[in-house]
């Protein structure tokens, strides 16, 4: 009886020959299956032993072949596996030895190169040495991975794993030894990677974890600035005949905007919006511009910030009190009685900044009552603030007519104050103070309406001159219709304006700087501005800026939201708060009445939207930003459903409550939130 060993696409099989033609044969395998085999693929014919026995003995014998010795015995040219078997075993090597040689040669390509069916050739000595060195390295690496995995399971984190923590979790190199060790340890311990690493001591500070993760993802080269000098403004700018004042928080260093009021009591009032003018000095593609374009925006967080530009550059252009500051100014002339617009004008000038007013010092005294009463209140610019408040309410009412419904400021903002005073980078252990700042308060309203007025006007002004800009638009207030950025003017339904740009924060947002370049071109060149503007219609650079800015700004807002949630949870811990008053949103989500917190509370799943409840905090995790709570009591009868608007959107409710999702290969687990108000008035500084 004749048997054959043949090559079946890289697998070696043996069976009984049933029939044979010129170029093929029928072979029956041990399983009973019959296969057609090309004669060229048959490597060995034999009469005994049986095919199964041959393969079993050949595999066992192949493992005994010393590859170094076989390589020494092998001829220099091409040779067959039978030749090697006769050289290695003896001149009468039988089918078992020949099959063993075939198997061993085939599995050792670093020693022997395949030259054809059953034919091989010795690899050069240097190739063999390099291959053996690589194999040894792999063995050592496998041993290292094994040791690291054992340490992790035992609750100890090896230093190399700790150093690669953020890459392992968020941008893993799945071929990396550190990553493989975590995966293996996670498999053995049946624990999620984050839990495993936390238990092993890789994460000793929740705050540092959130902070370092953000830096790893958004600032991989670090947060330092290269050496930069603020370019000088070379224009001879006229001095404006105004005394301007800004309204910001005490921590604000990038003072972008100021206001002025002239002509009170004359029947005609000239209202000025003055914007810091770094674009008069910084040119596109200059060193300072490249830094600003890389960062795209200032990053805000409680107790700290990463500015878009170096502080020395910012201080050169910021609208600080006591200086005549270069500015791009919009002057709007109003009828003092009716507030009808009579004229508008944009100027490039130096503006005397008389005072930097601060929210936190004046919010308690600059009230609606003080601004609308007959008595003159005792705070700076009282008459000017009274007029601007009246104007702001008028402008807001006009926008609400276009919107089709009032703006809903039913959700307050919150101020976070850390014990470090904002002078040192937080480490997460600071005492935090939270204070409520209701949106729509007089000073907020004054600034936001002034900025909306300027951004809307300049957006239309650019279009009139045929100069492209970066616009924000919203097609309607229907649920799910989000704000988009583009290069053509379009209505912004949420703002209630015909068009809207961002041009009032050029020290803090890159798109504002880009738009300011375009506005300056219009101010300088009038109807020929389209030829002189840095960016022409359909300029690919503008689309690139929009794409980059959208991604960065969203990531920065996500981080700000997440880290504010962390500090809110720290406030709960520091004040030993165990119960909270809240209002039901949907699907068990509740919003705390006096804290910026949305979370799920067991027992609230079937309560109607708007129901007032008291919830008991049952646990929290500042690493995943999860807050666990359960219903303690109802505080009222079921309330009517609360209408959802842009400031109270159901999608934002879910995002506000989202804990930090983390997995071994997750790259974007941060919670998300809608961007801050468009006017930027309440943007933390």
C-alpha cells in the first residue's frame, strides 16, 4: 500500500493513495475524506508506517533536531529536506526522519529560506544571528510582560506602566509591552483596566488624573510657550474722545472689551464697544500667530487657565485701566428717548480705559433696582450703566421678537473659587467655594448685549464689503438643530440676529483674531477691502481654522465641564453634604437646585419632569465623576413639565450627567456639555 505526504497550502498532510494520473492523484485522509492532490505538491511517498503514525513520530522527532547543528550540516546551495535528513540522521534516513526534517526546516525560516516545494537554502550567518537575537528579545519581553502582569494583579504598579498610564488608557500602542501587561492582568483578575490600575496605585490623585489626561491629549508637547515678543502697533492711531470702562471678573487678565457712553442728556447718545486690537500688530503666519493658531483658545478651569497667548503678549494689548489702548471700536448712535439707531461707525483708535469694573465686587450693588431708580447710586459710571442696562433690555427684547420666544435664563452660572487664589496650579486638594451667579443679571446682560450688537453688526459689515469671515449660525430653535460655523453670513435663530460672528475676544479665541483682521481691512480700505483682506473668498485657510477650532474648542469645553464637576463633588465632600434638593429632568436624571450637578437618582425614574425632590447621596467617585443617589422624599406635588429651550435642552441634561467613561482602548471618554453662551459674557476668566 502506498502513502503520500503532501503540501496543502502550507499544511502538511498524509494519506493513502487511491489512484494516480499524470499530474494528480486521489488521496484518502485518516478522516475518510478524499482529496485531489497535484503531483507537484507531493513531497514524500512511503509504504510504512501508516500516515497518522508517521506524522505523530515526525512531529516528536522534529522537536529534537538542533537547528544550529542542522544549519552547520546543511549544504551551501539549495537542498531538499531529504538531503538534510540523510546528513543529520544517517545516510539511510527513512520516511519518519525525512518528514521530521521537513517539519523542522519549514518552521525555522530564520535558519533556512524556502526555495521551492521541499527545497531550502541556508540563511546567511549574519541573518541567523540577527534573527536569534530578535527571538531572544521577544522571549525577554514576554517574560517582562508576564512579570508586570503579575505585579499588577498583586496590587503593585511597575514604573514603566505608570509612566505610560494615559497612553495605555486613551491612545494605546497595542503592541507595547506595557499595554499587553495591563490587558493580561485585567484578564487574569477579571477587573476593568481602570479599576486594576487604581488598585495597583497607578492613580493616586483623581484631579491629577483628569488634568494629566487632558494635557496628554491636547498638549502633548507641554503648555509652555516659545520665546515670543509682542509686535508693536505701528499705526498712528487717533485718541478717542471717550472714557471707557470694562466689566469682567477679578481674575480676568485678558480684557478684550470695554464700553463707553457719550451724550447722555442731549437726546442723542453714542454708545461705544471697544475691542482690544492685537490684529493691528500680529500678522498672519507670524510667530505669535502660529502659537495662537496652535492653541486656538484659552482653556478655563477653576483656579487656573491656559491662555491662548503668553501673558507678556496679552498684557501688551489688554484693555487695562489707566492706559490709552489700541482698539477696534464700534460706535452706535441712538436716539436717547426711543433707542432707535441713527448711525454706526467702526474706527481704529486709542481708547482711554478709565476703569476695569469687576463683577464679583459689584454684582451685589449694581442691581436692577439701583439702575432703574431715581436716586443716583454710589458706584462708578452709574449714569452710563443705567443707560446701558436700559439699552441692553431693549436690544434683548428686539432679539426675542425675532427668536419668537423669550430667552430662558432659568439655569444659573456658578463661580468656583479655590484656596490657591488662582496664583498656582491646583493639585486637587484645595478648599473650593461655590457661589451662584444668575445669568441675565444686570452686568452680565449689559456686556452680553453689547457683544451681540458688535458681533452681529460686524458680521453684516463684512458681508457688505465682500470680505469673508467666520460666522456662527443656527437654522432654527427646533430640537437637535445645533450651532454651526461657516464662512458665509446666515441667521442665528438662538440669538435672534441676521448674522453673527465671534470678533469680540481676540485675546482669548483664535476665530475672533481672524475676524478682527478682516474687520480692520474693512475699516482701512472701505469698498476695496476684499482685495486687501488677509483672507479672500473661498480661502481654504478659513475652512481649516474652522475645523481645527471646532475640535479644540469642544475638547476644552468638555474638560472645563468635567473638572468643574470634579470640584463640585469635592465641595460636597468638604462640606459633608449628604442630601440635596433637586428637580427631576427625565429617565431618573435630576438637577441639583443650588449646584451645577446633574445625576441619576434611584427612585426618580417615573417622576414627571419638574417634580421637586430631596435625594440622598449614597456614593461618589471623583475619578469617574459618578455621583450615586436615591430618592429620599418628594417636596411637592407633580409639577407641569418644564419647557425645554436652548438653555435647558434634554441632550445637555444627559451630557451634564455623563460620568467619565474609561476603557482600555477608549480615546474620548470625557463628559460633554453645550458651549458657553454665544456672547461670551459669562465665560470664566
